[in-house]
């Protein structure tokens, strides 16, 4: 039997090339070796996104994005968190086993409190209970589906550890392995994806290349990548060039070698290097963009994919909740 992996995707913001290499590609790889489950954590996003149109659009775009990037909804289970009401019933049960002190230690909550303190504001200013109890809902997401491994970035490891703590507290109280204790699998980013300004590509730096940018916009963004003042004829170091570091992610090994040689030989200007970059990026993202546009143009089709996923997910969730209700004495 394959191990079960579970990946939660928060629908906040537009997917960019950094997400593609750091999160999407490694997570999709797991479907090769695991019984893989992926879901859109839409109720988690509600903590921060209060505009209904924006939230609805984000949910759709992130679902279409993962499907376009290669998520196969037949082979894996793909659903929306909000379509699994058992999530919220399990959350309520888990609340009774989660100490407030554990939540006080959560990095995301502590960061807001610290910021408030620095500004001499009320420590809990801007903190809603959704943020404070975020790790409990996330634990429910994970424990509901008997997950063995949860692939996450470093920032989410603490949350998975909290899910372990909560599961152990339940199991200990009832002297029974009611909940599988999950392991965090840290997705080591293979490469730092440089942004338009040379810093790491990140939404918070505003230096991203959206994954599904139309061709013209993609070209424009690539032409905007910051370069130094080296002239065309000067030999250049590929390893020190954002353009090359991005190129490397999209090019074949052969193409990589060829372009690196051209850099070192001199005679390759930044404009020409950007043209090369645009060519390989557009080659890979062109087909993704087509699939994305087709999914976005067919909302009922997209909804049907997600509903079908929820239908497959719910019996698993229902079994977990039934087991828990019985164990706690609320059958
Ligand atoms: N907290 C995760 C993030 O911000 C999203 C998430 C919600 C999640 N529930 C999860 C991830 C369960 C893994 C498992 O990226």
C-alpha cells in the first residue's frame, strides 16, 4: 500500500513562476509515489481575504492553475476544503484537545503580536480567531484523511508538528490509535527562483512573473529584468545573471551549456539573452497557459472536477469523524 500524502493550497494571490518551481512541481511529483490528495484551503483564506469576489476568483484561479500545471484529478483526489463539512466537525473535536498555550506559540500569530507590540498597539489588534486557531483547522485537514506525509515549506513545519501534538493528545486520552500521526516532508527548494529585481521571487517583493501571464505581458516582464551595465562584447558570468538562472530552470541541459558558453565568450548582450529566456519560458508556459485559459473559460467544468473530487474525499472524511464521535461518546 502506498503512503498517503496530503497537500493544502491556500488560495491567496496569483500563482507565479516561483510557486511553480518551489511548490507546485515538487508537490505534483508526489503523485508518482504516493496516494496523493490535494485540496484548496478556502476557509483558511477567509481569515485574510474578506472580499467575496476576490476570494471566489482566487479559488477558481488556483484550482485551474494546479490542474493546468499537471494535477490529474482522476489519479489523485482534488477537492475544496469547504466541500468537506466533516473538516469542521473534526475541528470542533480537536479544539477540546488543543491547549491555548500551544496556539500562543504559533509563529504566524506570534509575528502579528510582536508587530503590534513594536507599534505599541493592543497585542491582539487585527487578530481574529481564524488566525489564532489556524493550526487546529489545518490539523483537521490533515488528520481527517489519515495522512502519512504532509509536504510543506519550512514555514509550515510548525503547523504539522502541532497536528502531531493534537493527534497524540487525542490518541492518548482514548488509549487508542484513532488518528494517524503525520510526518512533515520539507520540500527543499531545488533552486532559488530569482525575481525581476534579482531578489528571490516573492509576492511580498512585487517582483514576480505570473505563471499564466499572456504572451505579451510575459515578454514585457522578461524585458524588465534588471541587469548591470556590461556591454554586449564583454564576457559575462552566467552564474551571476538572473536571466541565466531563470533560463536554467526552463532549458534543456544542452541549451544550458550552449547559452553559458555564449555568455563566457562575449558578444551576447542582455537584450539577446532576454530573448533566449523568453523563448524557453514561453515554450513551457505556453501550453500551461492554454490549459489554464480553457479551464477558466468553463466554470461549470471546473466546478464539476472539484465536486467529483469532494465526492471521493467525503467517505474517507466521514469514516474518520464517525470513528471519533464513537470514541468520544457522541455517536
Ligand atoms: N497553511 C498552509 C499554507 O499556508 C495551507 C494548508 C492548510 C495546509 N491546510 C493544510 C497545508 C494542510 C498542508 C496540509 O500554505
